[in-house]
């Protein structure tokens, strides 16, 4: 049986892999339906959402507190602050250097990227009552 901390770390990375797969499918769908420019805008939106999320998973997986709960919580706050700062910086870079040609696809992919951790965690939650087979 895995240690609970190791299980938590692998769960974060597994959820991140699921997010990456769904975002690739989203970008492919945008590209097939509306063309390459719309697909590139969606790709930049997913990258602006995925890179900070990857940073958060990596940084929070380094958080080890053991019996020191305060230290563990402070590490999570640092990971979240870094994620927020990276998101702001990436949004600024995208809008200054490479303005999206289709803002609707950019923001819809960006919002979908932010909703994926909530949706993935909700779909993977353990149910308290047995499910019929």
C-alpha cells in the first residue's frame, strides 16, 4: 500500500495528465472545426492555463510538512501564489507578444482549462453509497 503522501502526489500528476489530454482534444476540435488560427488561439489559451497548473502541482508535490501542519499549509500558499503570478505574467506576455487572433477561442480554452481540475476531481470522487452494476 502506498503512503498517503505519495498517493496524493501521484493523484495530482494523474489529474494533470487527464487535463492535458482533454485540452489537446479541445485544441484539435477547435482546429478541425474552425481552422488553424482559431486552433492556435485555443492552444495559447490552454498553455496559459496549463503551465501555472503544472507549476502548482510540482510545487505542492514538494510540500512536506509531516507533523508540522503550518509548514505544509505555507508551502501550499506559496504554490498558489506562484501559480497566480505565473498566470498574470503569461496573460501579459500573450496579449503583448502574440495577441490571439480569436479571443473567443482563447478565453473559452482558458476557462475550460481552469474548470478541468474541478471537473476531474468531481468525476473521480469516491461515492459513499454503492453504485449498481
